[in-house]
C-alpha cells in the first residue's frame, strides 16, 4: 500500500501562477488579472481550473506587493477545496517573478507548472495532457501551430518567408521538474541571462529536450482591450 501511495504522490504538481505584470498595453488603471471578465476577475478563471485538478497540490500566486490583499480576497472566495496557496511578490522581470515563486516550492522534486495569470482559458484536459507528457520527458510546454504566413523583416524590408510547417506559437502552462527549473534559473541569474520563457532556460542549461503538447487557440493571453472582447466571446460560448 505504501508503494502505491508514493507512486501516486509523485504524480502531483505545484503551479506558479504569474500575476505581477503591469499590463500597460491593456490601458487599464489596475492589474489586468483583476479586471472583470463577465462578472469575475480574470485570475479567477485559471485559479478555478487549477483548484479543480486533483493533481494540483499547491498554487504559488506571484503578484505585485501592493495587490496581495486584493488577490488574497479573490483566492479566499474561489478556493472552496482549500488547496494550499502561497502569495509572493514578483520581480522587475517575468523571469525574476518565476524564480521568486520557485523558492517557495513545497518540494523541488515535484513537477512544477508555470502559467500566465492573464491566460484564463486553459482547460483541465490540457493540464492533464501536459502533466502526462512532463512525466515522460521532464520538460513539456503547450503550444499551437502558427496559422499565418511568417516573414522575417529587417528595417521594414522583407528578408525571407519563413516556412511555417515547423513553427509553433508557445503558450502556458509550461511544465518541468522543480529541481531542473530551479537549477536553470540559478544559472541564468549567475550569468545575467534573460530568456524569453522558462523553456528557453531549460533549452540553454539542460541536456534534455523540451516536448511540445498541442494546446488550444482559445488559450489566449489577455494583453490588449481587443483581447478582452475576444475573452468575453469565449466565456459566453463556453457557458452556452
């Protein structure tokens, strides 16, 4: 019985939920994750998805220091299953915010997912696919194939058309083992390297490849006012 319990425990994960951005492109007077989307704060949607995943054992919510009380109130209202939640302060860059979150993991040997709080539409099914893949390959990320033609442009002049067959648009969550991601972040900090996402740090500092898991075109990041309109349409469609 004890072996079975240990095996099941190894399948659990912790999640770092990022909400410390300024959201300047949204043109709002407050953090975009606190803006209301059909009656609920944006952050509530992804929080509830993780709360409803039995494999999620700890949520680390990274936010601005002066918004921690507001986020704590949202968590208290939504956290009906009493999942442990730790709220920590973010850094001046996204990468520093993730590193702050990693330092509060319950166990670095656990799987850790990193997710943008401004992506409210990740589904439980996508979490399960990602969770399964990271156990096979140690690093897995969500993404979707690029739909549009992509051109490389320099100084306003098209240099080439990039074949899109191998291009994917990367999303979150991104999933790793905590000890791997901690080591990669520590190396990046020592060397002053700033990556574009967490997977880029694993690509640079680890020996194993990063696997891609098919996400959804609905798993958008709310960045501009136009994105909020799209978000409202997604919520209404799902409710209907």
